[in-house]
């Protein structure tokens, strides 16, 4: 499994976190916002889930994705770091 550091400094995972910071979204909404295919988005989300950054919730027939507390902290720290560099 990838480390959190090497995974998050890639463009698409970071865009996913930013998209989810606004509000929880379904997988299709995320893939459109980030500009990736549904299957690639799902693969990235599974990795973020394994790293305990996001969680999935069933809402009717949809899976809704949201940041965990850890995910929010990670994004806040990344945001601070990225404003410095």
C-alpha cells in the first residue's frame, strides 16, 4: 500500500480532497469535478478510504463520499503547506 505522503502529493487525489471539502458528493460528481473517469475515480477513492481519509455512506441508491475528521485535518495541513511553498 502507498504511504499517505506519496499518494496525496499527486494532482488527482488532492483535487478529490478539495472537492469533498466543499460538501459530500457522489462518485459521478467527483469524477466530473476532478476530470477523471468513473473507474479511475473509484480506484483513487478506495485508496483514500484505505488511508482513512474518506468514508462512504449509502443514501438511497447512491454512495456518497465525505471526508473523515482525519481527512479534514490532512487537507487543512496540506493547504497550510501549499500556501507556504
